[in-house]
């Protein structure tokens, strides 16, 4: 017998509405920074690796603590704004990715529960169709399209 009902925790309609509203508010709040990059742009600009992040962090550290040593050719206000935005976005991304992972995990369990229940219903439908009860044969014929009846031919192993 299969294990069913792995996730009995369900959002209420109010909770789902609240989450959807919060997502819409987040999308609206972040709309100002939505930029569509082409695949070429993503390759060209990429993302700085960990070593280069250390360089940026060290540059910011010098900017804050020893500004007399900074280049006059850098717009330091924009540098600081980019640095703050980058950190804010990195933190938001980490939180969102964590939420997405947890939502996917919950969805996997709900998917599994639905599938197991559908299999049980199909087995019951087959049983009832076998008894000749009205309606079940039609239901069985409608549902059997999801079950492959092809068998793998058994070939003797070659020695």
C-alpha cells in the first residue's frame, strides 16, 4: 500500500489571497528595476564572481575609510548606490529562492498525494466497470489513455 496524504497543510482561501496580494505588491515595488537583458547581454555583462566581489567590497571599504586614496574618475555616489542596490537585491534573491524551494517542496508532496489518489480512483473505477455499474466503463475508457499498455518484449539475454 502506498503512502498518501504526505502534506495535509493547506492554505486557506484567505491565506492564498493574502500571499497573491503580497506577490503583486512585491512585483509592483520591484517594477522600477525590471530590466530585460538579452541572452547576449547576460553573456556580455554576466555576474561578477566571488573574487571580483571581494575587489568591489575592498574598493567600498577604501571609499568609506580612506577616501583620500580614491580615484577622482569614479562617480562615488553612483558606486555607493550600486553597491547598496546590489546588496539589497542579493539578500532579496536569497530569501525568494529559499521561499521558492519551500513552495516547490510543498507542491511536490501535494502532487504526489493527488497522483496516488488518482491511481486509487482509477483502480476503483476499473473494479466498478467490471461489475457493470452504469457510468464506470465510460469513465474507465476516458481515463485509460493515461496508462500505457505497451509491454517491453522480453528478449533472452545474449551470452
